[in-house]
């Protein structure tokens, strides 16, 4: 079974569409949906409860939420999905994930990233993100990381940190085997760039550089969410 784990925070406008799509799937590939809320101040929890059971943690911390989601899940395959992500064919996604993890040479996999904007900047961003995953072994959360529970446990799982939790886990998983790039595209929102595309892009690179220089994820999170 595939456990689809979705960390959320103030996602009332987007979450319903994703959950509605998932709940309409048949059981050719068995799956469960795990939603973990990090203290939303809007109607996210109420929206999610219309579709699934919602787990709540006290702090808005992606590492904590993801780790808790795994703890509450029962599948032998783990798929981590953002609430603002869109895949045209979720049924095919489940089938491709199951097929990929059956190959013992793969420790994890990811989807081809795209943004909900056709602007050159976002096409460039998606292209470089896909190259980063392929050649550097770094899968970020919006690329739909999936792995087996066995590989996840062997890598030590998500750390309870507010930022870079996907970086750390993907690096550990890459040491255990190759990554499988699926042919399907996962489209993510460009909303984080509303305050300025170049400014936000440079800010993200600055965060990554500071992380490589040894700045703690807690301090980086304060900069990132400022």
C-alpha cells in the first residue's frame, strides 16, 4: 500500500481540490491519505476533515509534520506530496510509483517538476530543479519524493527541523541507491515568488549557501519565512 503523506499549513484554498482528486481514485493500487496540520489559522483542518482524518501537531514544522505522518501511516511505500501540487493522472502516478520501487536498484524517486506559469523564468527554474535531482541527488518537497518504508527507515527518516528536511533525507537516500525519475509531471504553485521572482530566487540560493556553510535549519527558517 502507498501512504500519501501531506503536510499542511493554512491551505484551505488548495487542499480540497487535491483531496477530492485522490478520493476519486479506485483501489487498483491500494493507498491511504495522511494529512498532518501544523497549526493552521484558517479553515484547513475543517476542509480536510470532509475527506480524511486529520492529524495535528502543535508547531508549524515540516520535519515534525512529515515524521509524524510516517508514524501514523501503514503503507510499505511512502509518497510525500505538497497540497499545492497537481498531477494530471493520479491513478497513473500510483502505478508508476509502485513499479519504480519494485526495482531494487532504486532507493527513491521523484516527478518531473513544472510550475503553473509558462514564463521563461519558471521554465528555467523547473529545468534546473530536475537536473539537480538527477545529477546531484537532491529532491525537494515539491518534486513528489517517494520511497519505501524500508529505505526511509534505513536513511533515518525525516529530521524534526523546520527547513532543509527534504535536502537531508534525499542525500541519505541517494547514498543507498539510484533515484528513479518518473515520466509524469508534477505542477507546483508559483505563489512563493509573488514578492519578486529574482529576489525570491536569490533568497533561496542564499539559504542553501548558508546551510552549506553550517548555519542551523532553525536560523535558516527564520530567514526563509521572514
